[in-house]
């Protein structure tokens, strides 16, 4: 029997109104729901988004454990165990939905799960339903664009450290820093040193009832913020070279850049 499909179902960052029509239809279908948890008995943020959408969680919905750790050995083991559990469902020919907060293609456990499942059974089909990312939702709530025509824009985990971020700031018009909790005070210091306080925006748990937006970054110094938090930094005085528009040929001056 042909195995069922594994579908990475993106739910957006927290607002159930951002669930796409295609994802909604999949949730109303016959595929088995699977959702990630940190440990046995823990709550699932992805599942909470669906609950707030008013959908009833099927009794057979399956929790898959993905521990919050950076130890590669433990992560590989967790992905392998989850893939094996999923394959037991898919081998019957039934599809499975893996519920993902944000977008399944962006910093998501889903890619690791899909790779582990493919290694177990190459015939399994993988489908990804895209969704709204936290930083796109944040920009929308702020009513401030991430990038205008010709702007450069980058997204990185803040865990790369302050010195890496310091080097990147002059290279981009807009820099989004994800998972800022462990380095928040250091980042605030960097923002102040670089004179970017007026252009910095902090957003926590965007799209949820607990959403928080802070434009006076210094107020956050010493606070313990949520894991689901980010910073958007703009560099209004960044210098850049000439931009080649459309399909126009390079001028001699642009070729030298």
C-alpha cells in the first residue's frame, strides 16, 4: 500500500485569523493531527492556535516530543522516534498533518522531521502548506515595512551573538533578530551604542492574546521576556551602491562596484 503524505501545516505566529484557507481545509479533513510538545504532558503552542480558531481537537490527535535542547544527539534521537511513530500512521495509507507555528519552511522542526521520515521510507510524500511568519505579522502590527524598494533585509537568530550582529548592522537596511530572550540586555546595549534606539522595535508573542509591542527598548533592560520574542532594527543612514533596476544593462560605473 502506498503510504500517506506528511503535510507540514503552517498556522501563523499565533492569531488564528492568519490560518490560510488551504490549511483550514486540511484541518477539517480526515488526516491525523500531530503536534509538537517539549516534554510529556506539556502544552503545545501550535495546538493552542487551532483551539483558539474554534476547532475541536480530535481525540486521536498525536503529540510528538521534541525536547528544548541544542544537543545534536538528543535531537537526532527525538526526530528519529517521531518519524517512526508517524510512519506507523502513514503506512496505513492515511495522511498526517504536523501542526507548525509560523511557517513550516522557516526555522521549523518540520524540516528535520520530514528528513528523518524520508530516510526511514523514501516513498513518503511530503507537502508543505506555507504560512505567515512572526516577523511579517510583527511588521503588519507595527504598520512599518520590513523593506522598501531597493532595501536589503536579513533575518537571523540572535544567538549568533552581539559581535556578529554588530558586523551585520551596516550591511542591511533592516535586520530581524529572532529568539532574543537570552541576549536581550546585551542587544539593548548594542542598539544604544549604534544609535538605533529610535528605530528598534520589540515584539513578544505576536498575534496572541499576550502580544506585547515595545518601541522604547531601554524599558526592557533587566526583564525576562518570552521565548517567542523578536527585535526589528532599521539602519536609516546605511550607505549603499547603485542598484540595477529591472533588466537594464550595467553601466561602466556600476560594473566597477
